[in-house]
C-alpha cells in the first residue's frame, strides 16, 4: 500500500475519501462491543448538554460530532481491527489511508500561525510545546480573510497524512492569551494537562470544546474608564494580620477569604488615599488563605499594585485573566486556584448610575449611534425630548468627547493635502474594511469578466503574468499589501479603502497619492496606532507603484521622479479595467471627513 508522494496529490486524495471513510470509521469503531470507555465518554457529553439547555442545538451537534471523530480516529487498536474485518471490501487507496490513520492517531492541536506559505498551506506552532507543523486547511485560510478571525489562537482535531496535517470538523479560535489558555486547560483537568497536554484534556473532557467556544471572544469590562482584568498570584505572608473592620472575613472549613472593605490609618500612610477609598468601596482586593497556600487577587492592575504595597510583599509572578473567562470558568464550577470560593458575580456587578443620569446615558447612546452611521443628530431636540437643559446636554457631550480616544490630528503642514468631501463609508462600516477583499460585502466583483483579465494579461509584466482571473488578482493584491503595510488587517484595510476612495471619485479626476494616504491614515485608529504617518505614506506609495500601477489598475499622469516616490507626490487615476472589475456599493451616508468620528 502506498500513497502519492506529491503533497498536493495526497491531500486531494485524503479530502476526496474523507467523507465516506470518516463516517465508516466513526460508526464502526464507536459501536464495537468492547468500546465501553468511548460510549461512556459520549454519554458524559450528552449529560453536559442536558445540563446546559441554553446552548444552541447546532453548537451541541458540532461539538458531539468532533468528539465522536476524536474517539474513533485516535483508536489505533480498533482501527486496525476494522481494517482486518473489511480487508476484502476496501480499495487500495482506502487501505492506505486507514493505515495512515491507524499508525498516526488524530489529536487535538492548539496552535498559532507562523507563516502562510500559499493558499491553504501554513506553518503552525503548537502553543505549549512550540513544535512546528505543516498544515493544509482551506478552513484556516478562510479564517484569515476576516479581521475578526485572523491571527488568533486556533484549536481543532487534526490527522497526519504523512506529508502534512489536515483538520477534522470544526476550527475553533480564541483571542485569549497563552497565559489565559494555560489557565483554562489547567482548571478543566490539571493532571491530564500536565501529562498529555490539550489533546489529553479534551479527549477526556469533551465539554472543554464547548467551554473554549464560550470564551472565544474577549469583552472589556470597565468602571470609570478602568478596565477590569483579574490579576492573581501565589504569595508568602508571614506576620500580616487581617483585622476587622478593615478586612471582611469569610470562612469555608479551614479556608479563609479576606476582602478589603475599609482602609485603616496605617493603610492611608502607605498608599494614595483616594485610590485606596475607591478600591475598598469596590471590594477589589482579596486574599485567599487555602491551607498552606495564600493567593492575592485583584480586579485590575492598579488595584493589584496597590495591594502589593499594602501587604508589604515582593513583586510576585502574576497571572492576568479576562473577566469573561473567569465568569465561564466559575459558572462551569471548574476547580480554580481559589476553590471553594467564588468572586466573579460580585466583580461584574458594576455600580449603577443614579437615576438622574439615565437620561444623559440615553443622550450619549443616541449620539454615538448617529455619529457612527452618519445620521443627523439634533442636540436641541434630543435634550428637549429627554427633559435635559440644552447647556447641560452640550456640556455632557463635550465631556464625553474628552474621554474618548481622539483620532489622529492632521499636522498643519499636511492640511493642503486633504481631499475636500472625500467619500468614506460611515465609521461603523469601516470595521469591515480590514477583511480580505474576497469576503468584504461592500464591493461588487465581476468574477466572470474574463475579457478584462485577458486584456490585462496582454500588458502586465512577467511578474504578474500568472494571474488567470479576478480571484487570482485579488489574492495577489492582498498579499502585496500585507507584505508592504502589515498583517492583522493593516494591509487589507489600506487596500480596501484605497479602492473605495478612488472608485468613488470622478472618473476623470486624478488623485494625489499623498492625499489618499492621509485620508486612509486618519479614517481609523488601526494604522495610525501601528506606524508613523510618513512611514505609511512611503509604504502605500511604493505598493501602489509596484502593484496597482504595475497591474495597470491605475494609470500615472506623469513619470514619477525618484524624490517624489517616497513622499507620494504623484497622481493616479483608476483605469477602465479596474472600474469594470470592481464597483463600490452604497454603504451608509457619505460624510465630510472633517466631521467628528466616534469609532474612528
């Protein structure tokens, strides 16, 4: 039995035979009479879902199916028995594939991307062992097209073809840090995580997949502008006494929890009085004494630093956790380092605003919605409708603007390059522009217009001669902009906004590249936070010349002088070919760039 030596041919063979063979393996292996452990494991998962009626049926079905595959594809003994039983009815290829699965059991892998080689091929790194693999996955490639799923930590079941890995069933992703993910798998099953990693934890605790998906996205919780992020560390306290009424004491058997509720004069002598009052009133600082172990816990970095000074201890090794992660972990009743105590419900019960503030909150919410979707906002009307004095309403909006992140301010010497009335989508829609051009919903693409692609192929240089259709062209542009400007939505945002502005412009109106760079740079925070303005101008100018002009998607009005290239001091115009291939859709109302932008 032999498999193709070429990786692409082998991947194609495995993909072709997988639907039939996977069902055969899962059905026959799980239903073998002696497979008691596997059936018990499936029963435990069903029990978990029975206790979690709020989970979506499709979610439960997908998790159950992946666990079913994990149990059957990693059972080498029963896979070998299945091959013997069905030997006469198996084709040459099927026997070879089953033998590969038998000799290389499937395993769960939590990883990050090191490099995207091409298309669906990636170099990936195991998050906890740092071992690198080659993987072929069209699903992983698709996740890189969208900003919300690009560049995350990914979790999936994989099998080894002998030349690369391939995925089985769902790809899960999370924004959690490596530290947070280590915490998660430790509290699910510490012994198995220590002995057999993520794979051992999930095969023994399939509900872990469901828990992982529940914490896939981070949410920010803030109080008065300070982000809540749990901080805890194991510490040594020799002689410190938790005296009442300053510390609230709770007991559970031999365990103790001490919560700071009222600062003493001695505490005021050590730290800032105002901060101490704030954190005491919020009950933000807690010490757990669990037998011989002592754990310091706080709800923010500032609170933790303050607690370290209060207790007079050296800087400990701190673990930082997202509050949603903690909420899920404690809701699932997992064994946390501070078990049997719980704290998350109190942590997320933010202080409520006084009743008289509710009208002001509604005012700001309506103002934000109007600003983000470019809708008119009549402050006088809204103030009158809500019963707020107009002067107070204006002052409240002004105060709100003082606390939001300010957009990049155009330097005085650059104002001459502004594009008056530059057409930009409303701020709320700009978030989409960090996605791959293939999945963005704000353009119409003429994928069937092969005539234009054929015309371009006659004039482009050898560097772009392998582009066969519009899909190829979009992939090439995306790659070139990511290389030039950056990943994580930077390059794709610049490309999509460039296309949007130039295709919205008048057909015969040339645009200065420096002006385009300025408007793209200040249209959102992402690029301005990543690099300096002049650096972006140089990068954008270079990729426009090498890619967009090189592919005859833009035409130059005159030869570009060397000294003007890096400064973007030359003009371009969208060609008829580009306008025939890509058309911008109507997205929200068009606004003047000089208006206030809340979202960026």
